[in-house]
């Protein structure tokens, strides 16, 4: 992971390096997101909320604003 983290990111002919964290466009990003979000996904399911994920994006569908507020509090 360190090697992937330290690699630069190409933007056309230019290369730039992230000072902290991981650039979202790196191939490791979805893997790290799945490792991290898996625990949250299971916890939200335990609390009765569905969590829809695609790679490093996630959505918690709610029927109304009140339900959304309850989901955020949990």
C-alpha cells in the first residue's frame, strides 16, 4: 500500500504527488473504500438502514427528511 500511496498521479503529460492520503483515481481507492465501508454497511443494516455502494461512493436511501435525519444520527 505504501508503494501505491507514494506513486505519482499522471494528468496528461504532468505528474503530481499527493501530500497526504490517497488520490481517488488510484486503483487502490475502491479496495480501501470497501475495507472501510464494509463495517459501516453492516452496522447500518443492523440498525435497519440500507446502504447502497459502488466502489468508493455510498448512498443511504430514505423515504423522507425525518428518516434521513435519523440515519445521520446513527
